[in-house]
């Protein structure tokens, strides 16, 4: 879309395929591997490779700095007393598979959901992309608010604004340089 290449990825389920809840019906790991192969090729396509800005989207966050948050690759069957939930609050498997490819391509931001609460994770030394987690759907929640995430280019920068839908306000604006 103009100067922005949009990449949609599917993090699949928030628990391991071996979780008894799924009764052997899921094959998320192979699906994620296939997406990784697809992503390798997609990022080399002329329209994507030449875009000044690459934005990736997926459902489950690819990062969380809370060590008690289940990363989605916990065995056996997603239960471990070290984690606060038996479902993934972030997706370490996908992060490990996709981060090297996205970073090499120059992706600066990944937009996710799943947590129902707005959050911004700034880039770090080893993780060159920022993560924006969208909020919602509770309109009158003390701990969160429904969001609309708006993105556009301004000059050579990518601008992403976070709107609080229930209050009609802009709560954050993040700017990213071109790759």
C-alpha cells in the first residue's frame, strides 16, 4: 500500500498441538514452518523488498518481557508452574522463526492482538522491531480500552497512532524511520 508493505502472519493456536484439549486435531507447528518458508520468499518479492516500510501483523504477540507469561511452547501440554496461565500470552516459537527474517528485511513494527489491552514494546538491542498490541473489546474497562490503530507515512517516516475508541482520543503516536 504505497510505501508500506503489509505482511499478515498466523500464529495459530495459543497452546501446543499436544494439548489434550485439541484431541490431536491441530498441526500448528507444521503450519508455522510452512509460513516461515512462505515468508522467506514473500520478503524477497520486489514490491515488498523495495518498500520503505514493512509492517507485520499477527494475532498472538511475538514478545513479552514478563517471565511468568507462558510463551506458547511449554511442555507437557502447556502446563508448567513457572507460568501464570496454561495458554500462550505470547508466541516464542513464531518469534524465533520469523524475527531473523523480518529483521533482515527491515521490518520496524509488528502489530498484534490477543491480550485485549493496548501495549507498546520498544525495540531492544536483539529485537530490532517494536510491537504494538491492540486493545479491546471492553468499552468501559479500567485496565484497557478498545483501540483503532492507524498507520500512514509522513515524509519518510511511518506514523502509527493509537486511538481510544471509547473516548475518541489519540493515546499514543509512534514514528519509525524507513529501512
